[in-house]
């Protein structure tokens, strides 16, 4: 029986999420034994034509050309998985959605007329139907193995949608907000990293985006009790998942407050 | 000369990090134009860093590149510390070198085994190569993992580590956590030796380029984080003097800025440059291994960069073992910062070469202006120079072989196009007019 064909595509991104596939050193050759890596330019010159059974898409849509290209990819993909914060939420480059793209271009490039870019950085789901979203900046490589395995086995991937707090409790990490007053996005952020930052005495900074039902209002109030300003809240919610709706709304709310109070 | 019209279009160069394009035009057997362009969509990091707190820079700039996030974290933290007059010394400084060793091992081994070796052995990918050389691919994967393990322990995770901050770390590892890395690193020392033997046995196209090699140089050690910027042609300047000596130009064919040395032109950053400028700082085992591999103190054949990556991998393994051996847990994980307005410069040696950052900060430590000069942008002109020479030497090859050797010569630089802005699109156009 022919192996399922896997393709990997990249849009605006850092390559880190697709690199996760090469970072499963112990399993890479085993994976190559159960799926046919048919189109993965970062790893191979060989390009086997679609259609593909499973397509991994990294990166966000930021150029007119890419806004076209994602439709072609959707047409040749049976099951399309977005990997990482760029593909699922627009990534850190979505910060330009709040700025003046023309001014941004002038800041970085001497000849803005050479640059062809959209005014926004948007997630893949804003353009085409997505079958599964894998969160993280970067994704967790074992979660990627789980998604590919689940696809082969014809089941739903076992990926948590609860918050980072649950992971802290599981690993026995004392709450950094309670024990040393460190602001932490863990209560509103989806699990997936294993509650890494709190285990390094640092507050979560939201790599996996909003959890299923985030109470950002309550969390922001708790941060303010720790002395964080409105501007500080804007910085926190405008991170790697800034354009994901619950974070976007919260960031905009505190920005309006900061402006009203002249912070 | 061959007659008739030959057009070669290769839509991607594979096995590089990112999206770029190369166009070669040959008219009547003469090279008319060679360019290497970058079509990675621009992400505007330097623009959206404006207004962010200084403390965001290491985490945000890490996202420029999933392959070398440590480099971005190091250059940005050093730049901020320069602005605040802070200096990170002792064991904290050693831990920074250690995490950089991890990144060099992981990145160099990824490139040697998974991206570049398939060119020399004639395979489309490492997975194809594994069908005939499973032991080689397994050696590479295990060695790569040893590098990632260092980054994991010190940084929290391999990609976009979370433990680096301006002033040091959030938490320092215990001696025990580091000692757990030792057995695998001891295995890695032998594995790196084997790697050098393996890659130095490949066959290399003959080529020597009169490169200006630019890298950091430090009086006491092979450079990672600190030193002056030097070249084999007399450049010797402080990191803070960058903009006086280097120029970035924006050209139509690329979303990355091209770098030049003012009044001189193209230059070369990366393993060959570091090696040539710092050969005597390598460990005796590295120098011996180089000698045995037939590499002198200066190597001018860019195809042999794979051997120098092997030598640097051995160095990084030995340096990691030394640091772990001498490690004592410091009392605090970071140094105090005196936040004030100022300008900061930082440069460190990413696996692919020198990475310069400059920030202007306001009195609250918010970023007013950011400048980031990644290694691949600096190598763009040199890559084009190499392509011209390779093309000249290889015009008689059939189109598919010519394309492959040109791609291989781009891969000599382990280009990270995500960094430089990413999709390599190779086109060779041959026009015959008579």
C-alpha cells in the first residue's frame, strides 16, 4: 500500500516550526518510514506532485502572491494542518496590523517601491479551510508527531485546550504570580509547552495563544494589582499571538485606556 | 560552444532555510548576469520593535530565525547591556558561551548532514541518503541532538529558548543538570572527529576565492559573544563602529539589504571567516584534526566550508565540556541593570556568521530605533561572486548538473533566508544569439 503523502509549505515565518520535524532526531527516520515526505523543500530537492494526504503549513499571509498561493495549496491538500503561531494567529509580524505598513516599509527599506506587501499579516484560516491547528511559538515537536500519528491512525489528535496553569499544577511548579509576584499569562494561555517559563522562574508570555475560554479581564486586573501599567498589559497581549481574537480585544482595550490616561 | 537556446528554470533551491531566487543569464556561452535574490516576505522586525521595552528584544528577535535563535538573543542582550553599561562576567558569561556551543553544534550538524552532505553524495535529501548510508545519517542525528540537549538544559527548549534575558538568565542550571550532559558530549567528541574525517573525504570542486573574511576576534578565545570586528585584509574596529565601516544597500531584486565594507565591497562571514581569523585560538585537537583533514590555517575554497563546520563542531563540543567541568552555580542568575537612555551595539557569531544589532533607547528603556544586520544579508554579494566563478567553470555541464552545482555553491553558505528577511527560486537562462 502506498504511504500517505506529506507536504510542508512555508509562508512568512522563521522556519522554526517546520524545523521541529527535523528536530525529532530519534524518530525522523521512523517517520520517513510511515509517511512519504513528498514535498519538503527545507529538507529535500525532490518534489513529488500532489495531491497530498496531509499538508503542514507554516507562516502567515503577508503578500498578495501568498494570498493566491494558499488557495492552490488547499486545492491539492486533503488534510491541512497549520503549524505554529504565524499560521494560526498571524505571528509576531501581525504587529504590523496596528501600524502603518507604508511607514514600516520606509523604516526598514531605503526604496519602499521595491517591496510588495499586504497591510496585514493574517492566519491561514482567514483565507482557506483549515482541518487542524497546532499552536505554539514554536510548536512542540512531540505534538507534531502526535498530529501526524493521529492522522495516519484516523483519529483526532490528543492536544490539550486547557491552560498552562494545569501544566504547572501537574509538574508541581509553585505559581509564580502567587509565590513571587511575577506577572504570568499562564491562566489565559493554552497548554502545550509543559509550563516551561514558570519552571524557569519566569512568567508565561503566551507562545501557545489564548486557551479555550480565557478570562483576560480577570487576569489583567490581577496584573494591575502587581503594579503593571495599561501600557505593560498592551505589550503583554501584543506578543506572538497578538492577532488571536481574545488577545487582540484585550490589547486594544488597554491601549485605549493607556491613551486616555496619557501613559 | 553549444548552439541553440537553453533555458533552465529551477523553481526552488531546496535545503536552505527560506525563500530566495537566483537568476543566471548566459549569452553565447558568456555570463551576462548573475543574481541571488531574496523573496522571503518582509516581516518588518526593525519597525515593530520601535516602542517595545528593551527586555522584549531577546524574545522577539529570536523569532527572526528558528535555526539560530540564540544568536539573536545574544546579539540583542549584549547590545542592551552595552547601552546600560552592564557587563555579564564569570559563570554567567560562561553559560552564554555554553548555550552558544549548543546552537553551533545543532545548526552546523543540521547543515552538514541533512542539508549539505546529500549534495556531495548525490542524494535529493538526507532521508534518501539514509537508504544507503543509514549509519551516517544516524550519526548526524545523534550529534545534532547532543547540541539541542545543551540548548534545552540551559535555555528551556531548542527552538526559541525562554531562559535568556538582558543581564543574564531567569534561572541558572545546577551543576548536576549540566553534568548530566557530559557522557553524551564525550561521545560527541569522537563523533565530531568522525564527522571531520567523513566530510573531508568528499570530493570538492576546485575553487579559491580572494575573500575578505570578516569575523569577531577575541584575544583569549575562539569568538562567540565578544571581541573586535576584524578581517584578513586589515580591518580591526570596535563593534560600536559598525556603521562607520559597513554599508547596507537596498536593491530591487531582494527583500534583504546587501552589505558592503565601505570603499571595498563584498566580504565573507561565517565558519571560513571565523576560522581564518582565529585559527590559533582553536584547541590542539581541532588544529590537529584540521591538519589531518588537509585544511590549512586559511581555507579559500567555499565548498570546503563543510569541513570547517566539522572542525567548529568539534571545538564547540570541547568548549562545552570545558565550561561544564569548570562550572560553579553563580549566586544570582543575572546582573543589575541601570536603565537609562542610550545607544547599544552588540555583535555575536551566529553559526552562519557575524550578527550585528544596534538599538537606540529612551529613558524608560523603550526602543526608539533598531538595526539588525544578519549574516546571510552580508554574504549575498559574496554568494553571487562565487556563483559567477562556479558558472564559468561549469558551463559545459548539462543543465540539471549545472543547476545542482550552483545550488550546492549557495548551500556552502548555509544561507538562512528567513534571517536575511525566504524560497529560493533558481533560474538559469541561456540565450544563444548566433
